[in-house]
């Protein structure tokens, strides 16, 4: 029996499909996982070279991918990325929002400029991508949106980064609002909340909380009930499920991918 891949015939646009360093970030892994499950992928990243790396992996494995450069905080660039992807593949069935930045400090330490930048990158970007992609999904009567939030958006995880936490809390609310508004139109929106993950991102943006990389890795492993951080593939596999028809009745959820960290009281 010839069983088609679970995302056969779908087109996925992944914002933040590159990686900030060697290895597998959440977006790079998600783009590759979508392709491995039969989807054609529009890999969008501010760094076109990083998006091309992801696309080359997909093509080497026999998939089809298009690399596009865009700053997700700029409406015109998001519009152009969507138009370029649709022009190449004919439509969009899956919207994956992975772009996000962190910032250290509470309200006193965080500057107004940093606060505004985090909100623009982490929240405004998802509003803009939804603004551009939802009309396409509505016209075709189907679509799946996967937003990458964070466990830090719903509880304290040991880091003082108030702007990041607030922005990820906003992502949850945005996701639920879209999910309910568009549910009767065949469109689902869900949010993945990763816990402590071992990705290239932490080595650039979280290492400053620690004296050394070794100390950071050991401390973050201890934060997880499993004794080990997750990785980009844990997020990617959850995203593929939420994008697939297997999750056709799952809408507006906040899926914790955190080894059980959200259930801890300490």
C-alpha cells in the first residue's frame, strides 16, 4: 500500500527558517521536518544565506524549498516574502512563526528601546505574517498556523527577562484570538511552548546569564525534570503534528514541549 506523507501536497512558509549558528535551531529543524513529511517549504529569514543553508539540506534530501529574505517587523517585506512564495508554489497551507529574540533584565534594567524591539520582533511579526497569510487561507478554506511561544510566557523559568516573557504571553493571546475567529473557516492556530532547549540560539543569547558555556548547559539540564534539555527536533516534530490532519480538531492550544517543566512547583 502506497501511503502518502502526512503533509503531501501542502506548502509551508517558515519565518525564521535559518539558524544563528551551527546545528539545528527550532526554525531550521521545523522547515526540514515539514519537507521530510511531504511539504514544499518557503524558508524565510532575515539572513538569506542562513535560509539557503536550510533549503540546501531540504533539496539534498529530495525536497523542494525556496529561500527568501525578509525582516518580519516590516509589513512590506513580509508581503513580498508571501507573494514570492505563492508565486513559486501556488499557495500556502501552513504558516510557521519561529522568529523571536530574548533580552536580559527586569523592568528597571530593560531599556525602552529593548522593550520595543522585543515586542516588534516577537509579537508584531506574528501579527504581520497572519495579516498577510490569513486571506490566502480563508480563500482556500483551510490552513494551519503554528506559533512558537515559550514556557516563559506562562510561568517563571529562572530567567529575569520581562520583555521576552511579556511578548511570549502576548503570542499565546494572539494565537487564541486567531484560532477562534477563524475556526469555522477551516483554519486552525496553535502555539508551541518550548522549555529549556539546546539550540544555537542559547549559545548566543542566553550564555550571558552564566560564567561559561559548560555552566549554562549543566544548569539548563538541571532545570528539566528529565535532566536533559530538549532540542530543535522536539519542537519540529510537534509542529508537524499540529500542521497535519491528525490534529484537525486541535485548535487554540498551548502545547508544552518542555519535559514536564511546566508542572513543577519549584
